[in-house]
């Protein structure tokens, strides 16, 4: 179930995705929130330079390992504008982070990109549940997913 607190953090993720877009990058943004509802870290995509492993969810997983105990990580939530890719889902699972909440799904992204005539990625867009288990996952959130869709449209239209 998506709460008002969840919506607040998801809106921040969409803002971070917009920041990525403004910097010429693919529009993705994520935040890490502690089990007691404190924003700990945030990031946006940094793949424009050619390193396609510089996703915000991956960066937050690394930050969590360096700054949190295993117990703290298990109680934390990662919020993100788009559902984790397989690389980021695996990183999330390996470091033992808790809940994942996303504004838009990988399935939606694939559909949007297909509608825009964008060639599919070499990496399959798998649901998080097909990569990791024993994780609470919530999303998508329709009203925010539409905002994310518009950011991707702008990115691929070169606006």
C-alpha cells in the first residue's frame, strides 16, 4: 500500500529524474530512506558519460554498505522513479536493503519506448521479483508514472 510518506519520496525521485534529464542524462532518480523515515541519500542517473552502470539505485546500494549496518539496511526503503533494472535489483538484494517502491514499472518503460520507436536494450527488463526474493515491492503509482513517461518522451525527443 502506498502511503502519503511514500508519495513524498516518490515525488522527490521524479524531481531527481528531471534533474538527470536537465543534465542530458536518462531520467531516473532514487532516494534511500531509513526505517525511521529519514532521507539518508539520493542520486540520479549518471550514464551519459558512457558508463551504463551508474544508475542511482546501484549508487545507493553502495552508499548503504559504506554507511549502514546490515540491520539498518534491512529496514530501509529505496524509492525510485523507475523499477530497478536487473543489475540494480541484484545490488539491492546482495547488500540486504529492505522495501522497494517505484513510480513506474519496467513493463511500462518497455511499452513507452516501443511506442516512441526506441530500440530495446540489450539487457532484459525483468520485474524485480524475478531477480531477488523476500523483498516487499510496491508500484507503480499511476499519477507519477505519467510524469515519468513525459520525462522519457522529452529525453528521446531531444527536448
